[in-house]
C-alpha cells in the first residue's frame, strides 16, 4: 500500500495546551511523531516511558532529565537520546522549547499487513 505524501504548516497546527505549564504541537506519521513543546520554567513532565526510542532536541532553554543512569542537564543545542522503554522525567530549568522525535514501533507493525 502506498502512503500519500503530506505537507503540514507548523504555524497552522493546533496548539495542545497540556497543562498551564506545557503546550505542544505535533505531526504524527506512520512510525514517528514530531512534537514541538513549550515548557514554562519549573514545568515537570512526570516519569514515563515510550515503546520506541525518543530524541529530544533543546532549541531554547534547558531541561533536567532524570534517567535510570542518573540525572543529566540538556542545554540549548543538545540532543538527548532516550532508548525505548527507558523511564524518564524532565523539568524545565528555564522557559524551554524542545523538538522531539518519537518512534512508535507498535503503530508500524499494526498498520502493516
């Protein structure tokens, strides 16, 4: 089955206000999701894990991430790679913009026939 090409205009995507401290926009593909999130200083993303790998690119600001291997601060211009199934949480140390790519292997397998 051939999938159609699509084009999204970022400034026209709906803004999902997750909490008073976190807002995001996202484009979901067949196996990956691209998300731009804005976290106000002090925002906490609770501990969670993804079925697939996640890459978090800090465009502006800084995050403190708690991982099983310890704590790491991710600064502007840095990318944190989080392996599939790894529990993690993050706190915004400043007003922070991040761009993340998350792989969704279950979605890929479920849609293939």
